[in-house]
């Protein structure tokens, strides 16, 4: 396995550089400047402590590989991605699951990150345990930064219990009726006319909630619905395939969101943070998280 020293040596301290993960969302935030060199983060599960519900893993590890390792002990991490997505890539784009209302956001997953900064030096952000909350929470700042502040090499993640069962239902009932029947829905998605509902938990509890929902007209789906990528924008005017998460406000759509309007205050704050972490602009040049 590649070490952090090897990773830091590849990153160096002079040229434009970017970490290449699975490439599933490579152009998100803008295209890289020409001449940017690409490096690969360490891969592999380094240390898994199921009793403490934490796992240490190379940021270049495929997300599917990590989830398969955790499945044996019925645990998971609250990250989402495509088949070739990496752990570091999912963190860099802030990829939360459509189950976010139940399992939490991507920003809640990262406990500690071993990184290489713009000066080529290694540093550690965060702490290896959930209780370690002293000081600035740099880990949350790294999530969704698109690798513009530091390049993550090895990360420690919070895991959580994996539910016994999960069932998708569909129907045309009110959101308030769902909340009366379900303790904590994992996902409530709405298209132009229907609601798609995912409930998870212990088998007996899920069976009871399903029975209540079926009395209201919902039906169990044999297969999960196809959920497009999450975007940050409004529902498409002409697309019946767009899905709105009624619990978080996230929008899932295959339609390009176009240019997002960002206030001058957000731009100025983002630039100040970027200048503090990367004054020469060598990390992922051309990308803008906002």
C-alpha cells in the first residue's frame, strides 16, 4: 500500500496538482487548468474497529470496496457514489446519500484526515474518535471542498449500524400521513405525482409500518426506484424524472443545473479560506466549490 510519505512526495510543493479518484464527477466545479499533474491517494482498509464504530482507510479506496468490508459486521458509512467512486472523491464532493435524513450527511462521516497541504507538507485534521472535538473542525471544511484546500490521503470515518431490512413503497399520500406511520423514514422522494418511500430498521418494525402504509394506499416495490444524481437547484420544469427529497430539500435530476447564483459574501469568504490554505492556487486549479 502507498504510504503518506509516498503520497506527499508525489504531490510535491511546486506544480499544479490534483488527486484523481474514480473520475465519476471529474468536471464538478469546473475543469482543471492545463498542465495540472494527477496523483492517486493511498488505497485499502488500514484499520477497522467495529466496537468503536470507526474505520481508517486510504482515500483512494473504492467506496464499494469499503462498504463490502463493513457489510460482514453489519456496519456502513453514510457516503454515496457511483460504482467507481472513491472514498476521498465522495468526501471531496460532499456526496450524501438519499438516506441522509436517517443516516446523516457526508460532513458527519469524516473524523480525521491525514492530508498533504499546498506546501507539500503533511498534516492531520480532526481526531480519530467521536469524542475528540477540541479546536477548529477542519474536517468538515475539507468535505465538499473539491480538493482545493488540501489533498486527503488517509481518512478515519465514523461507521453506523446497518439496518436489518429496507423496503421501498410508492403511492400518492400526504407527507404528514407518512410521518404518522413511520418513526424515521430513511428517504421520502417525490416526483410530479407520486411519493417513493424507503423505510429501514428491524424486520418486525418495518413490517408493521408497511402494513399501516398499505392501508393508506401505498404499495411495496419489488425493486428500488432509479434515483438520478443529486444536484443543488430547483426541480426541472418539464421533467417528470426529477425527485425532491421532502425531508432535506435535496433535488435529484439528470438535467444539468447550469450556473448557480452565489452571493458576493460567499465568494469572498471562499476566496479568503482558499488563500489561507493554498496561497499559490496549486491545488486543483480551476475548480470552485461554490
